C-alpha cells in the first residue's frame, strides 16, 4: 500500500505518514456517500444548519489544535492559522443562519391562474479538489454551503496536508453529520479523472492552478457535470495619484505577504501612477523589509516558509528571470540561508511587461511594481493579463474608485481595501481565473437543481397561496 507523508516545511521533519486510499477504498467511500445522500437531503434544513452551527463551535473550541496542524503541515504563521480557523467558523455560522433564506423558492410571475416558482434542490455527491495554501478555509467554504443545501461532499485534498483533510472529516462526523456526508479521499491526482467519470458523482469543484482547472473543467464538461473552478490570479493593486500613501502602502504589504505570499488573491502587480511612484516605492520597500521572517510556530512571525522546497525554487526562478529581463531588484531576491524553505520579502521595479513577474502568477512574497502615467493607462495594464480573479484600486475619491473598479476585468474588485473572500458575498474569477461562484447566495446554489415548478390552477378551480410564499 502506498503512503502519503506530511512534512514540516520550516524544518524538513516528517510530521506523520498516512496510508493512501486504494481504488477500492475510494469506491467504497463514494458508494457510502451515495447511500447517505437521500436521508441527508431529506432532512429538514434546520437540522443541517444545526450541524454547521455545531461545527463552528467545535472549530472555536479546538482552534489551537487545528491552527497548530495547519502551521506544521504547510508553514502558515500561527497567528494567521488561528485566523483561518476562525474564518471557517464564520462561514459555518453564516450558512447556519442564512441557508434557508438563500434556498427559498423564487416566485415568478407568468399568467393569471398559474403559480410558477423555482425550487433549489440538491443533486447528490460533489467532489472538491482543494489546495494546500488555505487547507481549512478552502474546504469549509465548499463544505458549508454544500452540506446545508443537502448535497454530500468528498474531498481530494493536496498531498502535503493529509492531516488537515482527515481532521475536517473527523470534525463533521463528531458534530453529528452521518457517515458518508463528508468524506476524505487520500488519493493521488491521477485518480481524479476516474472519480469524475464515475456516474455516482454529480459535480466537481476545484481550487488550484489554471492547468489543473482546464483538465477538470474539460472532463466535467464531457461528462455533463457542473463544475466550479477557482484558479490562479495575478491581481493588480492600482494606486492612483490621490491615494493616501501611508494607509495604501501598509495595506499593499499586507496584500502581498498574506500567507507568506501564497494566495491566489494576494496582490501581485502594483500599478502606480508616476506622480506618487517614488514615494510609494520607498515606503513599500521599507515596510516589506520590516516584516519578520521566522519560525511559523512563534507568535511574532509574520512570514513563514514556502510550503515546499520545489515551490521556493520555482519562485526564485521567476524572480531571477524577471531581473534578467531588465527589472530592478530593490530588496530580497535570494533564498534565506537557513533550514527550511524560506524566501524573503522581495520588490522588483521597472518590470518589463513580458517578464515572468508581469505575466505569470508569482506564488510567494515577491512584488512587481509598474509605473503608469494616468488612470486609463493603469486600467489598461491591470487588464493586460490572462487572469481575472481579484483587483483593488486606491484613491481618495471613492466614487472615482468605484468607476475604476467597474472597468477592471476581475471577479471581484475592491476600492480602498485589499481583495478578500467573505462568506456574505460571491467569490470567483473570469478569464483564466476560472468560472462559477463560491460563497454568498450564489455559492449555495452552485450545485443545486434550479427546478421550475409550474402549477396551473385554472382547470382544477383550486386556489390558494403559492408554496413559495
């Protein structure tokens, strides 16, 4: 039997070793999910919501246990790991409170004597293929709406966070979700195709690279199964000439360095109007280099290691190639000489528009700064990339910021705030950043059968209130 090893990226030490699931194992888990689905979906929604409320309570009571696991498996600074666990509790609370309203029948006016409405109904087992960078949050933002709707979930997590995957499965079982409502599949990426092809599976969601998204989206389409794809990003951070630079720079550094730079919605391209370019760069470099790199288990650490050694190598290659293409290295730019996969905060200026830091997703604490003449040039450069996940614009004039936000080609655009996911609003991208939406009302309907129900009462002579009211 093959095994999956969990390694601490800060030390290189092995956390634990797990037995991988064979094809028979995942087949059994898929069958159990299918068998559990009818009873789970027929439960009153308030009962499913109660499971989520109990999950939120468990996340908070065991926050330190889960945060320590996140930090040991993928290197997130411990304070950020705690915040991730709390955010998972928040999304559970959100759907525990709002799921029933989000799924309320939608009345549609048609003609006299007819009652027509849309019923939002579950469809069955859904596969989630999830990444390592937010090993709890990415899963819970799928699981909370999916389970509230009445679907059942199967998780294929990243191979470097198996402990997190199993802990989430255990949590749902311990708070009252029946066996099979949420299952972890410790399988390799090569097994995903067979699972998606299985007739028992009714949909798939993936958060990951655009390459993985293309493969999953293509197969899901050929199998006529719905898919939600949240893929990579190269988010622009647009600084207009009237921005409050003190706050803007502080938030710019936060936006680049969250999760040690390993976030799809981290700001990666800083597009600055030339009137404030020099001051922005000076402040930005000073603030970037002031952040503490260190042991992620220590309280004062702000930047931990990259999650794997190969990811650090890929990041460094992107930085080197960008400098070779003509960019100026303002700070950082070399892996730290210490145990673990550590890379320092790095700032690149005068970045050519065809360099890796301009056109590819840079997944680490390296920022590319671009200079533009005005607002129109800023928008054109922001949109001149194949990605379209998030974007932000910074200005003293919020109305102006809103107008610019509407022009940015992204699934979400923020004015005077860094890009973030929030349980209350939909989240997702356009272009090579994927399609479909998570969170908010659209997130719980992503894997719903939007069933039209038409009741003609003219022949029967009956009347009464619509069941949707």
